[in-house]
C-alpha cells in the first residue's frame, strides 16, 4: 500500500473543493480528508460500515446522530483516528516487535505491577 504524504492530502483537498463547486468550510474539508485517509488506510468498506451510518446505532464513530454534541464527538473521533493512523503509517511493524522482545522478564514484571496500581 502506498503511504500517504502531505502532498497527497493537499491534492485531495483541491479535488474536494473542485468537486463541491468552490470553497468549502475548514470543518467540512477536515472531515472529508479524515474519511479519505481512513478509506486509504483501512478500506472504503470499513469506513462505510463504521463511520457513515451503516453501523449499529451505538457505533463509536457513527456520525449521523440526531444530537449535535454526539455528531461533534463522533466527528472528532474520526478526525483523531485518521490523524493517528496517518502519522503511524511510517512506523515499521518489525521495529515495534523487536522493541517488545528486548524488554526483559524482570522489566515486564515491573510494568505489570505499575499497570495494576
């Protein structure tokens, strides 16, 4: 899968504005860009099912709530998830596995004790 770059994001915004027929609010651009990033990184079907209302009513990312505060909360989650995944796409999964293996059993015990507090 091709990594997204900031150039890709800028191109998408330009295309989105053209598609919408002119300038679009910053919030609409941000949400559309977030949906596009998620579509690229986790798949269009996942985004359709979990973001755009095809998921069960209690879905964590459902954006079609009748309650204004919930719409904002869910939209903010979509943006946060997209931002996190965009920045994490450059992390080599082998690196994180190697780092986990280097934790000694004694250190692991300390971590577990700290997490139990």
